């Protein structure tokens, strides 16, 4: 019995060592080989990522550029659906995912998160004067627009409607198109993160307004391949440097045009 246990333990240790080895510094090696760091994102989420002219810009782009700089390589931004980011990181198609991504337990099963770099919350955008309140969002017939696969989607579906099969949550590719449908009368409200919500309302000040309610408390972090501790440490090192230099606040101010 003891022998079997010992053998099992040794096997488990070997397996975990092997796991470490294979995940160990895959990403760092790949980045150095390619001379570039690939950031997976969904660039319709100002001020964190958006398209300026033809180029991706934003707080996350600036942070990823600093990580690339610290590694002595260039940054390539790969714009995709939000739902495609975690699979891209898992498959090694991207070195990291930086997308104002909220740390959640479900996502922690799929990827590893860096240290958190910004606090956020879900906000509600409505048509000015429509009289929609946070309390009325759960009523029958009230359609809530969200970005598919985001924490706003999960909150609207699970917490407000309380039904995973609800047809009263309209799922869009991004919050900007969701807000266009809000202005076209196709939904009654849009739930999205604080700063993108403020940015969308600021771009349409005659039509849209923000409810004062704060629906959630969240934090953003960068996603890396599970078990790749060497690369994760490198990412955390750059984040720590940027925090100590006050750079993240600088990037936020820069990209909100304040
Ligand atoms: N914070 C939310 C989430 O993690 C929304 C992120 C959306 N990001 C984006 N780049 N579109 O689910």
C-alpha cells in the first residue's frame, strides 16, 4: 500500500514538473525567437484599446509596448473578438491578452492573470430622458445590450435577468455597436465597464446618459498562458515598474483626453 502511494506521489510530482517545464518559458522563448510580442485584444474599448486613424492605441497598448520594450522586442497588436482572446493565448497564437480583462474565477481556470493594474465597475448607459432605472432593467420587455462574453454580459444574464437562456440580453461584438442599437431604439440600456461607458456617453452627449448606479466591482489584469511562470514574472515586473513610475495613471489621462 505504502509503495503504491509512493509511486503515485512520485508520478504526480513528475507530471507537475513536466507541466512546469513545458509551460515554463515557452512564451519568452517564442517572443525572443520572433523578435516581437503579440498582444491579443478587442480594440473597441476606449480608453484601454481603440483604433486611432488606422493604428491600435490605448492604455493596454501602452502597457504592452512597455513589456515589449523591457524584453527588447517590438509589439504587434492583434485585434479580434473579445471571446477569441483567451483561446488565442491558450493556443500560443498571442503572447498575452490585454483587453481591460476582468479577473474572474472562471477565467483563472483557463489562463493565468498578472497583477491587477486598474479597478473598474459595470455601468449602465441609457437614452437621455428615457426614464430607465437600474431597478427597471430586470422587468419583462426591457432589452439590455452588452458585449458578448464580458462581465457585463454575465451580470445582465445571471444577476439581472436571472436566466441563462434569456432573450432579453442582446449580445454584440462590442459596446460601440451595442450603443448604436440603443440610439436606434433596439435596446433599452447598455451595460459596459466604467471608462468605456463614460467615453461612449461623452461621444454622444445629446443622446446618451449614464445611470449613477455602480453594478459591480472589478479589476483588470493581463492574461498569459497557464503555467508560464517565467513570462508571468516578466509581465508583473513591468507592471510594477509602471505603477511605481505613475505611468498607468499617465496613460489613463492621455487616452481619456483630460
Ligand atoms: N472587463 C470586461 C470583461 O473582462 C469587459 C472587457 C472588454 N474588453 C474589450 N477590449 N473589449 O469581461
